């Protein structure tokens, strides 16, 4: 049986991507017409991220969630240094997943006291770097503890640790489940009392817990349930902790709509739920700061991928728009980054976005594989060679999550506008 995504016979229509207006028939990104932005960038393909949308999303979250809740940006979603630098000024902390990301966050001016480092395969050298930088390390294996203790003793610095918990529940409705059942992430709930005791014996600076049950969830009730269960679990585990809980990362999981029929996440019930948990924490874990960790939700809707049409072909009645970029730059939009049944990301012809003349067409990349497909039989403005195809919802897990060296085509670039 093939592992290739299953392709639908006909692509249903997407909702309009209203975060990017249309002026004089062209998509506007960062206040500029797309064709002019392409001239400014100097090449296609490229990613463009709109800083005004990043600021607006941060403000929306501040308004919807209790002010006591800290917002962290999970930079794995988009590690472009310019984006991380902007986000560092909009959020309370940065979550990193490697020493490479840690260096980007530090270079961007993020406060080490508000950087947390998670990952199931931290090398000893990375653990040493994290101790030296003074960041919070989310422990995911007993193997990490003696390494951290030795680094702390050698450097004369505290090894700040939280424990990433693999809970005994999953985030219902998640596009990707990160906890519950057997997982490579975190430490199983049932063995945590022993590990917490070991943290105390090694005199590591215990600060709290990190729970991340899943991601890409559009159901507010599921997110609220996971937050409640995560809080209750942390409260039980706190009884075994060697020090009071100061840091409680309840994860994220906030999704964005990609596909037909999906609706934006309703933040109001999540804010109400967190307000209740903030009130409880003030009594039950008075030293604890509650943290929400978001990546995709911050940046996903603020980005577009832009690729130029280099050929227009008709094969047995089907129009193919062959572009200069594809899955080598945008693996997720091709359907090969977690999709089982392939669905189209929202897309358009950006320099003709206001055109009423439309046709069903497929946008494909330049690679020698049928998997190199960005839009499958979508209703798009009629395009010719030289036009600019745009894939929306591309601010997260784009360039950095794609195999750019595959088949040796040129790399794409990224801009913050």
C-alpha cells in the first residue's frame, strides 16, 4: 500500500482570506501590492510575513485571555530571526526546541529568564548550553538529570528545570496529538513522583511543569477540557515536587482554519476557562505563573508563500500551472507534512486576485514527482506565465519544515514586511 496522500476528485471552495486585502485587483501584503513586493524581494519563490498581522494577533490574545496568563511564542513554527525579534517584543517568553533556536532567541534579545527549552533528544552539549544561558529546561528523560547536575556544579550556576509531563489523556480534536498513551515526548505521569524526588536529591532548581497535549485544534471546548485536566494533573504532581511550582505551561493547541468548512477558533470560552484557573492557582499554587505556548496561532495566518508561474499546460482538459517552487519550499501545502487525505490550502493568483475570470486549475512545482502539488483543481483566477501564485496560511511550518535541497532547485527567501 502506498504512503502517498490520497487526492480528492474536486477541490471545494475555501473561505476568503480577508486578512490580506485586495486593491486594484492585486493582493496587498504588508501594505504593498504583491507585484511590487516581488520586485522588491528580487526573486521568486519567497515567503512574506505581515508584521501588522503579527501585532494584531498578539493584541487579540491579550484582549481575550486573562492578563495574568503569560504568552510564549513557540519559535519552531517560524524561526526567521526577524520574526523572532518582533515576537520577542510582543510576548512574555520564547519556547525553543534546540540549541540553534536558543541562539536565535538570545540574539533576538529574548530574556533568558523567560526562555524555555523543550525537546525529546537534547544532546549533552545542548543541556550544557542551556545551563550556561540560564534558561528553563523542560526535562523529558531521566537521562538529562545527571548531565544537568554536573553542568550546574561545574559552572556554579543553577540548572533551572521544569518537567514535561506525558499526561494520561489526549487533546480531543487535535490535528497532531502530543500527549497521552506511549509518546516520545515528556515523562509518563505514573513515574513522575520518583523523578521529582531525584530532582530534589540532585539539587536542581525545580520550577514547574510543562504539559502539551496536542496542536491544531479548532474546538474551544476541547482546549478548555485539556487545560482543566492539565491543571488538575499539575496540582496533584505538585504534592511530590521538591519546591513550589512557579511555572505551569498548559500548552497551546490553538488551531487556525486551513480547509473548507473550518471555522476560526472562538477565544472567548478559552479566556473564561483560563480566568477560572487563574483564580484557582492564586489559592492552590500561589507562586505559579500560568503560561500558554503558541506557535502556529501567532504566525500561521500572517504569512503567504509566493511562487511565479513558469509554464501553463493543458493535459487532457486539465490546466496545470507550473511554478518555480513547490513542496521543496512548502511541504505542508503539498499535503506531505502530516495529511493522510490531501486537502488544498487556500490559494489564489495574487496579482489577479480581484479578477472575475476564473477556471479550475492545478498549481504544481518544478520537481520530478507527482507529489509536488500546491493546489489541486481549484477555482483560481485565469493565470498565464509570469503571474504570481499565492498560498495563504503559510506563516507557520513553511520554509524551515521543507526539504529545500531536494532535486537541487534554488532556495526560497523570507521577508518580514
